[in-house]
């Protein structure tokens, strides 16, 4: 273990070669996916009788080309980074958390409850951590269920998290519809404490966009996840379980405990994502606010190759697609972006094993 | 409402589940994770509405619906079997793709983001209460049919071998990949028929009209321990709960959300092994060489 760490740091000839191989294996699939998505996008645009070049330039113009569009991309990327980090954390331990959708919703709900319960005079410096803790605890609670069922009974986490999505979302729907809604709506009253300042408060150019200080929180979470995974022995053990659970167990790591930790923390991270909407944007919890961001976290983790910084880049990519859909809607239905998101996931999923096989095959040939 | 009405309504609700769960059993017994049933159903429903709209004939709608679902299942097979992609990821992607493509073409074909125009369907005699629809009878027969194929035919033996002991199957000359391709295609056709039934029964396609039915079907597969007959009984049980929920609406005896949870809670309980352990095929989700 210590040998490999020092090898990574010393730029010896072998270490650079290994690093380049890893980079190739990590970067090629997303690039292939981008190319495939561009071609599919062309076909869809042409099927609607529009010019791909014009539509794509509109897409860029409406997202990165002006402050409002960019603010919206920032806002959407923030939630997606939370859910992408959550899925990545599980994946690093070899576990698939498909429950991001309900964990995100539960986190947002808990953040709203905390914001409602606190007196309106609570300073943000106190209210924010309390709301974040509430959000993380709710997400972690949902994440702990598949964790316990997996370690205790061997129930597969994929099925359990999918089933839990339906259960938790139905429960939250009941809570809102029967108990907590403002009449004629499906959302809670406005929170009294914990509302985050928006980017537009500091930079008027962002006026109207939902970007807010939650993005600082997510950046901190991303750095913390990276540090834990790659710079602590706990993270090393977690990755070891993800690569080879049997070998890790033999090496003295309690696989069950790692699974428990990985799925629970994954739920915590997804739950914290709820603050972006509740504290940062609407200042209330609304039924159905997650709107697929939890599921898209799977795509973000996959394209970001489960690396926290890759996740941030991937989150920006998917946020751009989602916001870009609105920018082009007058010419091509925004539903085109739903298709492209799925195409990107499929292309990455298909090219990861293929790229590895081809690269390793060619290396073996050049070695021989 | 009397017992006969309750039973007929339960059966009508169960038909899409019966189709999809039967497809799910075949694919999962062959070792391929069936998170895609939802997407297959949705594309089948859209294809049925599209085909029936342009031809005016529901039979054409059935064929085009099955064809659409088949195309999606072949994408699923290509990704998971040929390219050995992660089956869970592909499952999520295929479902998103089905939502996206049906939305895009709903806009393109009918210029709507919510629903297609009204289309023809089968039967429609009020007295028959839906039982003059040949698809309903097919839906009732499909589970015994799948049980026969899986337990009583050479192909069924290969399906079970591909899902439990792919290496052993390969060693006696069975092409696991081919068995799996056929199983996934069959699951696409069957789940697609579930979607076709849904669209023709409601006489239109609406955005995301399957509304999680594919996942209820997966629940039925797991709750039925990957046995087609038990899965079919689970489908009927879940449909009965839904019928009950419709009956109770307005009475506020039990909130409808809690009845909605029943299939999912039962599935988790089954997976946790509280009432008889639910054990998946041994090689479920593992790519074959």
C-alpha cells in the first residue's frame, strides 16, 4: 500500500506511464460518449427540420453565453454534484445506490422542517449547519436501510433502493398532502431560518437565476470526499472493498462495516443536496422537487468516473444539457435533451469495458 | 361493488403486470437484470398509440408497439451482452431513453407534450367489462406459457443454466450469449405487450403513462421468487391492493399512499428473507465471456 502511494507521487518513468494508461481509460469513454451524443443530437435536430449548427450555438448561447443561463447551469450542477458524489461514494465501495432520488427528497424535506422549526431570528451561521445536518440525517436514514438489509440479510442494494424510492416518495407525498401543505399547493410554508443568499445578491448580473451559496457547500463536500477516498486509510479500505471484497476481507477489512458506511454516507451526501432547492432557491419543500436529479446522479457518477472532480465536470455537462433544452425549445423540443442524456449514459456504459479491453489488448501486443 | 366486479377490475389492472413480470422472469432467469421493463412497457405503449393512430387498426398498433419494445430490448441486449456494460446502469439508461424518445416523438408526431389523440382499441362492449379484449386473455395465458417454456422445454433448461451456471452451460456447448439475447428480446416483446394493453385500454398514450408499473412487475418477479406462476400470483395480489385503493378512495380509511407502498414493502421483506428467502439466479447481472 505505502509502496503504491509513493510510486504515485514520484514522477518516475513507470509511474507516468501508469498514470497515462489510467487517464486514457478514464477519459476515452466520456469522449466517445460525447461524440455519439453529438451525432444523435444531429439526427434528432434534423428530424425536426432544423439546422444542427444553429441549434447547438443557441444551446451554448443560452447556457454559458449569458449570466442568467450560466447561473441556472451553476444551480442545476450543484444538485447534480451532490447526487453524483453520493452515487460515486457507493460505487467506490462496489455498491450501487439507486436511491438518490428519494434521499434527495427526504433531505430537502428535513431541511425545510428544520428551517420551519427554528425561530426566524436564528443567524445563518447557526441555522445553515443545523439545516444541513437535518438534510444529511434524513438522507442517511434512507441510505441506512439498504445498508442494514445488505449486511444483515444480503438483500441486493439495487432493488432495495429502487423500492425505497417509491416508499419514501409516497410517504413524503402523504406528509405534504395531508399535513404540511399551504392550501391549494403541494409545498410547505416558507422556512423561517436558513435561507441562503443567492449569487444575484452579490452579482446583479445573475438576476433571476437560482444559483446560490449551496455551491460552496457542495465544493467543500467534493473536496472532503476526495480527501477521504484518496488520502485516508478508511478511504483506502473502502476502495479496496470496491475492487476486491474477498481480498479486502482477507486483508483484515470488515467488508460489512464498509458497506454499511458507504451506503449510509452516500445517502447523507444525496440528502444534503436537498438544501440547494429548499434553502437556496424556493425556501420551501415542494412535492416532486427532485424531478429526476437523483437518477441523473448515476449518469454524473458514471461520466465523472466516480472521481469527485470528474463528478463536478460531469455535473456541469448534464446541467448544461438540461438548461440548454430550455434555450432551444423554440426550435427543437427540449425533450431532445432527455434522449441525449440517456444516450450519453449508454455510450459510456458500453465503451468503458470496450475501451479497457482494446487498450489493454494493444498494450499487451506492444509489450510482446 | 360486489365480488365479481372486484375480481374483474383486479384482473384488468393486473394484465400489464402479468405481461411485464413474465418477461422479467425470462430475462432474469437467463441472468440479465430486468430494470428495463418500465422502458419496454413505455415504448410499447407509445408504439401502439402511434400505429393505431396512423392505421386506424389496433392490430397494427399491437404490431408496432411490440416492434418498438423489441427495438429497446435489443439495445439493452447489445449493451449488456455484446458490450458487457453494467446491467444496472444500462437499465437506468434504457428507461431514461424510453421516456426521452417517447416524449420527443410525441411532440414530433402529435405536437403535444402530454398525450396522443384518442385511438381505437379492442372490444368496448360495456357488458363485457373489458373481457372482449383478446389481449386480456393473452395476458392471462402468458404466465402458464412462460412457465411451460422455462420448465418443460430445452430452451427453458438453457435459460435456467445461463442464469445459474453460465460456465457449466458453455462447457456443454450452450451459447450463453445467444440464450440471453433471445431471453432479453422475449422480455421486450412481453413487457411491450403490457404497454400495448395499457395504451389501447385507455385509448391513448400519455407521457410516462406506465407510471412505475414496470417496477411493480419487477417486485412481482422478486416476490414470486423468479417463478413465473408465483410472479403472476404476486401480480394479482398487487393489482387487488390497487383495486382496494380505488374502492377506498374518498373514505380516508387508509391513505392511498400507504396502499401504493404495499408491493414495494413486500418486496423488501421478501428480499430480507423474513418470509422465506428470495434467492436470485446465481449469475444474475454477471456478464458472460
